[in-house]
């Protein structure tokens, strides 16, 4: 028999070589047609010659040798196939996204270990000490010591104090931390400043659940920061979660035309939230417009009106006419 035996003969000989227990396990992973073809080959006992078994073993040795030298491609394909077959589309996309975030984070750790310590300091210098403390624990010890040396004494002590207190981050916190570091390294590189607008960009990239979690757990006594955050993330739909007293206060400052355009196309239950808190002038105008006009407003008109109401809400919050704690309850 020559060296070019067919694939099923090769598989049958290789399984024969592995023995009954391992062969059975392997066969259980194959589909019915493949099993039948291999079993059919096995029924011909004449194929189990020393030569054929050697050909089968050498063939599989070459195959695994090739895999070893092309390991990255093989592992990547293997990994993608396993995930594709094990999860539905939504779960798979979420998992790939988490893996992507972690890979990018590990690349940034590697970059930071290779960058000059001064450069790393310029990237991190105005970040929250908790972020710096956690990140430094991922770097090598020498690099962390050098980076810390650039901070002023009090800030350095605060970072070190927090490093002592870091124990274990849950999966949710770790993923958010990776996102923040990735954003810092992407946006700042060699930037020498950090401002609130920049941090809000990071905050806006989080999901609503994540924003609520941070508001609830990380800014307990920081009313100024909470106020700025709520001003940024408050949506028109959040108005429906406000209590009637606050809706009434808000509507006192809203122009009747803007109010009409904003709510004319709302669902009844949402529109009623506004109607029961309107002034008499606003109510009269609203019903008058419904009676007399068949005006149709563009999506752009409606959006601009809603944005104007949100601007008023932010102004009232900044001026303490609307109380932070009342609006905060919507989120926490």
C-alpha cells in the first residue's frame, strides 16, 4: 500500500492506535455521517497494518507541527469558532467587546512600561488618585516608583494610601476601569491637562446602568460634580420621572410655544404629566392651538424645542431653583 491512503482510512488507523476509550470520546464529537464512514473503514480489518498506522501517526504529527508554527492563526480561528458556536449574537458581541477592551488595556499597560516615566506622569497627572493608584499596580515596580516621584508630596501620599486600600475589583468595576484607561491613553497621549469636559466624554461613553452605579457609589459627598454630571446626562424622557412639584417649577420658566411643540406628539400618559403642571396661560394656549391649527412640526423643530427645555432645566439646577437631591433620585 502506498503512502497516499485516504482520509477516512487514516482516521480509522489513528483511532485504532489511540485505543478504545479515547477513540470513543473522539467519535462522540463527530456527526453521524462521519462516524458511519470511519466505522465502515474500521470494519475492514486489513487496513490496520503497521505501515498504515505509521502513515496515520506521521500525518497527524505533521498536522500538529504545522499548527504549532501557525499557532496564532490557528488559535484565533479556534477561539472565534468556539465562541460563535457557544453563544447567541448578543452574548457573543458583548463578550468580544469585553475581550477587545481588555486587550487594548493590556497594550496600554505595555506602552506605559515602555514610555518615559515623565510622559506617563503627563498622561496621568490630573486623573483621580484612585484611577492612578489602580493603574500603577498593573505596571512594573520600578516604573511605578519613577512615575510617583513626579507627583507633589501630598498627591503622591494620597495615591500610595489608595494603593494600600485596593483589594479586589468586581467584574463590572474592572471593565469600567479598563475603558477609562483606554480612553485616557487614546485621547491624551502627551496632553498636559485634564478638564471636566474631557471627563464627561469618558462618562458619556458608559452605559446608563454604569452611570447610575457611579453616581450612587463614587460621588456621595461631591454635590458640585454630581450637579455637573446630571446636567450633562439628563434627557428629555427623564422629565417624566420628576415629581409634579419639580415639573411645575420647570414649566414656569418654559415658553408656551416651545412647550406646545415639545409635547404635541407625545404619548398621552407623558403629555398628561405636563398638562397637569402647566399654568393657565400654557393650558389655554395648548388647547387653542389644537382647536385652531393643524400644524405639523418637523423632527428638527421638536428636537430643538426639547433641547431648549433641557437648557432651562440645567439653568434652574445650577441656580439651585431645582434641587439636586430631587433630580438625583431619578438616577439613584
